């Protein structure tokens, strides 16, 4: 099946022309496109993942856009409620937003990309009226089953105007880990402003570009994530759409992110000191300078070369190697680090992934118990953000002579006798 891909030549935040290529990345298939046995004869296309910086506003982004109806289809598998850490995070997030902005129960909360309704449940439990917008029909059905009213559509201005007409203006509009997924950012911002009450707040969570650089968050780089946000470009973008950033809160979940709060331009809340502090940090770190991203690219190349050298050595020695974690972020590692020919199989705890095959390379995904049954010499942790708990949960594998490979921030071989995570 041919998948439609478009290439834009302007910045999606400010429409600046001629964005500069700053991080070339190996093309991959759609990151979450794991296949079943009957699909193994079907070739999977690879699409560019190169990262560009806008020379006008400094925004970092992908310019190659895969058809969103393919990326966010009915079998889109990531459900927020399956992650206990994310559930806790959303609970704390909602409490902070409600208290810091003195939000009164009874108002309407609309979430764009509401997934299975996990975030909205916390607002509902505080006495708010809630409405989700979720184009993946299976996730929308999960939300409805949990009594979270959900529209299974993509947001556009018609949908936004209909919500305002039928439900009134929203006290809160939220967009968590979705404001990086949208190609038409101007249209999305206009829709947010259309739904939002004059004294309401727009809250959104995005992966933070500085964390991507500092923590080498390769797991966040895939075709769904079109934007890699930083504060300065966001301020300029929001002002273009009658919104103003009034607070920025950094979190460590998933390797690092920003929770941003905006209000209609000239709204009742004062801009908090956090915004100026983040701007100063970004200026100090030269986050808007293409050279900063090119330095990150050079570091990435060094890690890729080290991984390639290490795995080639092991393969030449006849060692067996498996992968741990059939996550979307692992697809980039498989391609950019050249793991496809080295891994015999991948293990994963999720029954939904077990029995499938990895995107493109079609490496089998098996239950985690297989790691003990076959005892590969090495296991490369693809779900690297979770490397510490994976290693702690599988000390038996180390005790029985196995070795884990982690690549971030440096390539390390973890053994029974050399395990820096044992007491971390």
C-alpha cells in the first residue's frame, strides 16, 4: 500500500521560508507499524525523519508529513491508561493547573487528542464537564466506555465552532502530547481560540527540545512528532493567534517535557516568572542556533558509530543478540543504528505486541519469558527510557550470565558484576 507523504518548505509556526537541515536521520517505516504474520510479504515504505530549524523563529521540525489518517488510524495502540506513571503524572498535572489558575468546578474542559480519556477523568472527578476529541476510533470507544464523552474526529474550525455553539466556551482547552503532531498548527491554534473562554486557559504538554538534545531522546523522534518545541518560538506563534504564554513548567516524565499555560491575549492572569526564566535558559544554551542542533547531530553520529562497532564485534564473535521493548521509539534505533541484521528477536511485556513483527525488518516480537528460555548473550534495550526499571526487574537474566546493552547517554554493557543501576 502506498502511503501519501507531503514535503513542506515553510515553517509550520511562522511560515518562514527555507528552513535549514540540522539533524539528518535515516528514513524509517511508520514507527508503530508492527505487522502480523500474514502481512510479512508486504513491503513497508520508509519515510524521511530529517529535522530542520526555521531560520526566522528557531522552531525545529520535520518537513516530511505522513498522511495522519495512516498514523492515527483505528488500530493506533498507545493508550494513556496503560501507563501507571503517566496516570499519576496527569493527576498531579490537573491538580496544579486547577489550583494555580483558580479554576472553578462546573466549567467545560475540552481535550484535543484525548486518547482513552485518562486526563479528562481527573477534571471530571473535580466536578468539571468534559469533552474529548480523539480521531482514533478504538481509543474514543475506550473513553466512551469510561463515560468520557468523546468525538471521534480530527479537530478543525468547524468542529471547534460546533463545540462552542452547543457546549459554550471552554474554561480549559488541553492538548497533551498532541501539539507536536499537527501539521496545520495555525489552524489548530485558531480552533483553540475559538473554543476558549476569554478568561479560560489553554494548557498543553510537549516534548522539550532542550531535553531531546541533553538526554538524546531519540525515542521521541518519529513521524507522528512533527514539532520539537522550545519556548521562544511558541511565544511568537501564540501571539499570532491571539494567545499569550503565561506559565511554563518543566517535567522529567518520558525523558523531559514542558507543560505550558496560555490565555487569550490580554486575559486576566499575569505572566509568571517561569516564562522569562526559560527564555533566559534558552538564550544561554543557544537553543535557537543551528550550530547547537548540528552539534547534537554529531553526538548522535558518534553514538551510532559506537553501537555499530560494538554489535559488529559481537556478531563476528558469534554472540546472540535480542532487543527489549517493541516501542515506537525503537524503530528509529533499529534503522539509524543499523540493528536490523543484528537482533534475532525482540521481547515485550505487552500481549498486544507479542506475535507481531517489527516495522520494516520484520523481527519477531515474543513474550519476555523468551529472554530466559533462549538466554541470548546480549539484550539491547530499545525502550531505553525505561532502561533502569527493565534492568532492575530482570536481574535474574544478569545473574544467569546475560548482558544488557544501553546506548544513552553512552554505550554501556551491563553485567551482573558491573551494574550501575543496581543501587541507583
